[in-house]
């Protein structure tokens, strides 16, 4: 009788556990090795404030579910306060179900994110950008050795190679954005990868955007950014 009472009590507690997450975006997944802590679903508001949209405590179960109501695709953050510090996963939020898989020991380094079209496009860009990053690191090393050897001619050549590499990266990024002008990732790339590019490049991307994307969060931010640059240049 006592065992039956205990079993009934356990089932009652389980049924009264955490409420079902509701929202037009569900973020679930698994952080392998996560034993204890708290996961936060966050986004940046007013360009500076990191706002928590949802959170879930983790205790002995490395799987999680979070939810939010969103109006359009935008960048969200999955942060963890527990076994790791100052680490986070960024992903392009979108309506529907997004699944994130990662490892607590390498949290945020190479997560697998499924369910967001814009995230898939962003991942494709990152593959392209990684090649430029590798070439840039190679030039930095060569420049360091040339400076150490006090070889000014080599330093000048490397500086020109770096300028050419940066120019190629800008052109590739612009072309990538133009090929994805119907997706929110296009203005996002302009705002994050082309902040120091010629304003004509930014204008080209902005003018190519579909009406929906141009009127989106990042589309409007891109137009405002372009307007600020032009205003600053006019005052010179």
C-alpha cells in the first residue's frame, strides 16, 4: 500500500512538472555532458541590451526545450550559466522548430543547428569566409617574420596582398548577399561583414533586397547605417 502511494505521488509530481513551452518558435536540442545549470534564450534589443526571452534549468538531463514568439527572422543567442563561462551559441531564429546540438566542453564552438533557412545560408557563407580567414592568418604570420627581419620591401608587398585579399572578400560578400537578396541574412551580412566597405557596396545590397527583407529589422538597420555614412561624408 505504501509503495503504491509513493508511486502515485511520483507520477503526480511528474505530471505537474515544467509547463509545456509555447511560442511560434520552439528551440530544442541536446548539450552533451550538461549535468547542471541554466540555459537562456536571448536576443539583443536597442542594439545594446541582451534580453532573456526564455530559460530552462537543467539538472541531470542534457536535453532542453525553449520557446519564443517572433515576428521575423533575427539573430538569437543560447547562453549557459553553469559549467561554462562567457560562451554562447548564435543562431538565426525563425518560426517553427529549431534543433541545436552541442557539447558542453566545446559549447558554442561548432554547434549543429537545424530548422532555420537563414542559418543554413549563413553557414554557407561562413564556409567561404573561413578560406579568407586562413589566408589572412597566413599573411599576418608572413608580415610578422618580415618585420622581425626588418625587410621593409616584403612588408610593403604583404600589405598590398592584404589589401587585395580584403577587397576580394568584400566583393565575394556583396555577391553572396545579392544572390540571397530574398533572405534576411543578406542585410545582416552587410551590417556585420561590410561595416568598413565602400558605401556603394552597401547601397547595392540595400537596393537589391526584396520588399519584405528591406522592411525587416536588418533591412531597416542597413538603410539607417547607409544614411549615417552619407551624412558623415557630406559633413567632411
